[in-house]
């Protein structure tokens, strides 16, 4: 079975959990015999034909432009990194295709054409919803427009049995591919605009999410929490929704043993510094814990639109050199900071899943996670607290600082538990969903 | 008689590298040696060496009538030795002429005065010893980092034997109707004080190459005429002092050679000395030249020569700056209690005021000047690296 898969992140092009999830999922699907042609927002117009599990790491590339492809095949690269640079994907999020790369004259989708192609009123409404909301001058919207146009070309030229699109950025691409290729579409919800925005968010994105999910044949939600959200907020038909929890596999070359940076206990926040992730709650905890335990160190790892505000606020609280910022970390640096940490906290306001705590637990770090998260559904050996209950977070952190033996035991139990949550199981569910969806589609046609 | 008192500040900090959390406890160095070497060699080539050569020629040419003074920080002297020993030699040649005064300050160009009096006195004594060792010079004039001054400072400086004169900024809110052209006394009348005449000093230091300035281009003739006019109101035979204090890097670095700054300086002394009522003096000579009852001035709040506000806001305004400096001085106490010389040396290198200057986030005009001098992309970056360095320092204390 061959899947045309659209996603916005993949290692080394990562800025969050989506890339990590796609990597684990794709690798496991490949080992189960699924073939995947992966499309990413790369600078060059390429796709990644993946056939073997190792392809998830080596990333074989096909340039859509034949001339460019023959130039590429004649080139030799000394490292993977050098080759990725050539395609235009590196570990920095800024290496996504840039606006300068987008031809101005080609950004508009042929909206009228697509509306005239619709077969019934229902379909027409969905296309109307998608196309009218994919309009705007913001960088991200324009990047999605460009990505969608590329998808249109790929959908016409490639062979595939089924389409799998991750998150709203790729839904317009998935919709086009379904229409053009007359193949079933599965959309995968890693996060909704409600989660990301921590409030109402961007109306256009809600509309695109709604259109994508409604137009899809099946919808995968990463947790019960998310499934509830898409039923109640987007009114998606319950029969279409399947829950597939994410997993986490420790990279083969990772070293998980402790390597301290600080003598005192280290409490880690790891993720995008945005409202969704609750970084302001982390700062409040730090202030209160440090008043009792000045030997502790709080590390805020990651970047995001709240970084500056948090930095300034931590200074105004006079947290001295006890509240530290790492800035953007690549994979190796993430592993390094995990090895140096004792307590991991995820105070997300709304977290559809949350792979990062699984990763922390795989490193034997005692974890405290928000009850408002999908990951809380799959693990037992972690503390689960309402994101707003700062009193309890502070009490728990203090307790873990004061009882190192208990902390270590909890960490080890968590590590064992996470090691059992493998992608193979999740991929198995997805593979069965692929074949089921395909069978149903053929039967209908 | 109006005496022009030139005083030049020579300073280079040890800049921190982009020191991340993961660098802590890794054993890697905090300071950016390659960058520091690069900057020192560049500034030596563009400023120190050509300017020293020019001033030496002028001093010789005018046979004792042209005089200047310098304050050279300990961190600058150390980096001369590391990266540009010929610069240090050329300063020594200048001092040997007898027409150059060396001024005392803190060895590390720090803000210790505001936080730790004992550390401040230690750094002043270290600097004094260094000047003696390098130049055979006994300092008798004092200037605090960035001309920061407050009444309490004169008490501390007075405690140290030998200091007779202090330099600071001629701040309007202190002087009010008074003229910065007279020598004053501090509030307790113990120490002679000279105040920078910022309008004319800044014409050279900041506006010289500014084409939007109505007076552009500044010619020697024009500038000396302005100075001459200053003497018109004085007819009682009192000696006045026009204090032109500035960063030495003005010459060739802030004002590029192409701006004509060196030509300006080459012809300036001769034009001044043509006029019978104008001359040059060193700060150490001014107390005796002051042939009148010197009025005393009180500075209840700190002043400085930085930015339009001429206060501490360039280094100590926002929360980042306050948290950073308080973190450092908390550590000083612990390090001194431990008696670890290596750690103390690192803490002192971190006490250099430039680190806090880089964290300045004032937006208007002055922000640009801060940006020009900063090796980092933003005040936030400067803060992050500094706090990480302090975290490293504290870990070393615990190890």
C-alpha cells in the first residue's frame, strides 16, 4: 500500500512534537511494509520516497523538476547535513521555505475552477470554506498556499492508494489530493487551533480545520481528550474518528544516563514557549519553589512568542541565576538537557497529546503533567495536576526535591512504563485503519 | 587664562562568549578570546597606534605646552599585553614626555562603588599599583567608571591617600546657573573637582562626522573661536578649565579617519596656542591653578556621562540589569568568604560595566549607541549569557 503523506515537520526539520510523532510513526509504518511518499515544506520542490525503515533517517529525495533532479543525483555530499542543506531543510525552524522563495504570481489557488468541479452542495460548501479561508498576507498563510499548490501538482503526477495529512497546515493539500486522485483521505489531528491559541484563535484556521476533517474519510485523534474536542467544537461525525495515541522510541544513539550540570535539583520545562504550554505557570512555580529551595535550578528550554516576556518577568522577580533560558535546542542538545534534569513539568493549558513528557520519562526523569493533556491517558507513573492548581504543583515539586529517593524511584518506574509504549503498536492501528478505509472507499465506488 | 584639559578614556572589556546553559560545567571558557583579540587589534590599528603617534608628535612639537591625560583600565592594559604589546609601549612613550597624566580608576571599569565599597577600594588600589608598575606613575587624579559620581564617592576616594582631584560630568541639574569652566570642590571641600564641558566635548566625540548637524563640518578655526568666546565673560583674572573628556576611541574608531578627525587634532593645539588667553593643562595642575575660592558642589544622586539622562540608566534601569548585577554582587560575598583567587578574578571580569551596558533596552536614540557597542544581537541575549556565566561561577563555588 502506498501513502501520499503531507506534514509540516520532520527531523531534522523540527520545531515541536509533530515532527517527533511523524518520525516515529513513519518509521514504524515502513517496517510494517507501508510505502510512503512524504511531502514537506522544503525550500526546493521535492518529495521523499520512503520504502525501508532506514529511509526515515537517510531521507531519499526526488526533485519534481527533472533537470534539477539530475543535477542533484550527480552531486556528492559528505554528510547528511550537507545534503539537507542543499534541499533546504536543516534543524532550524527558519529553514522552511521562505517567502522570498515563493513566486508571487502563483500564490492564488484556482478557486473558481475548484468550486465548479464540486459534485454536490455539501462538497461545494466545504471547498468554499477551505478556499475562502486560505486567503491572507501572513507569512504562514502564504506558505500554506504555496504548499497547497505544490500538492496539486504532485497529486496529478504521483501514484498512491491513500492520502494522510497531518494538522491544518496540510489539510488543503490533502483535500486537493483527494479530489484529484479520487483516493480516500485520512486527516490526523495533533493539535487544534483551540489548543494552540489557548483561546478562540484564528477563525480562518478553525474553518480550514473543519473543512479538512469534514471532507476526510477518517479522522485520527491523538487522544481521547482531542477526540472530545473535535466532536464538541467541530461537530465531526463520531463514527469517523479513531483514537491513536502517540508513542515514543528513544533514538538508538541516545545516551540516557545522568550527566549533571548543576549540583542542586534541576526542574525542566521543555517545549514551545507559548500560551498553550503554560510557561507562565512554570515561572510562578519557580518563584515559589525557589523561596523554599534556593539550591534548585529551573531551566526553560525552547523558544516561542512568550520568551521575551518570560525572560523580562523572571528578571523582575529577581530569580537571580536560578531561572535559566536555553533558547532553541537541537536534538542532541535536548538529550543533553534531559540528562541534566531531575524533574520534568508540563503545565500545558491544553495539550492534545504531549510527546515531550514521554521523552523525559524515557530519560528516567520524574514527570509532572497537566491533567489537560492526552498523554495523561496513557501513563500512570507520573503526577497529574490541573494546570491552574499552582499550589499543588509547588507542593509536589517541593516534595520531590525533599525526597530524592522517592523521586528516583518514580523516575525509574516511569522509564520502564514508557519503554513499553512503542510506535509499533500505534502504527499497527494506523495500518489497519488504512486498509479498512481503502476497502470502504472501494466498496462505495 | 582658559586651560583646555583633555582627558581620554581607554578601555576594553573582556566580552563574554555566547555562553549557553549547556556550556555550564563543561569546562569551556566563558570569555570570547578570539573576539576580544580581534577587537583589540582592530582598535589598536584604527585608533590607539595612530592617535598615540600623532599626540606624541604634537607634544614634542609644542615643547611642553600641549598636554593631555588618560585613564587606562586594567582590562585594557592586560589585553594590550595579550594582543597588541606595541600599543602599551606607545602609551609608555607618551607618559615619558612628562606632558601626560595618568588618572586612577577601578581596575575592572566596574560599578563596584554602587554595590560594595570594599570591592571598589580593592579595585582602585589594584589599578593604582598597575599604573605604578607599568608607567612608574603615581596617580593623584581619580575618575570613576563612566564618570559616575556622587557625594559618597568623594568620601571613599578621600580615604585613599594621594587622590587630590576627581573628574565627573558637568550635569546641568547639579550646576544649574554655574559654569563648568571653574574648578569646584566636593561637598565636604576635601577634593578638587573638574566637570566635563559636555557641549563642546560631545561636538568632537559624537557630532564630528554627523552630516545632519548644522555645524558640520567642524573646523579647527570654528572650534577654537567657540572656545575663545567662552573667555569673554571672565575678566577678573581667574583661571578657567575647559574640560574635554571623551572616549579615546573617538579618534579613528567612533569617528573614522575619513571624517578628518586626525587632521582636526593635528592642527588644534597650534591654533589654541596662537591665542594668548588659551592653553592646556593636566588635571593634576588644576588645583594649584585655581586662584579663587572654590565653590563646593553637592551630588546627592549619582551622575554619569552616559546617554541624555546622564545618570545610571545606561547600566541600571531595567529588571535584567538589576537582577544581573545583584546576582553578581551576591556571589562576590560568597567568593571572598571562600578566598578563592581564581573565582574572584572571574567575578571581577564580570563586574566590568560593559556587561550591563549591553543589557540596556532603552529604545530612543541612545539605544543605537548601545547596539553599536554590543557584541550580541539583543539586550536579552546579553542578559542570558551573563546569567549563565553567574550560574557557572556559583557551580564552581559548590564544587
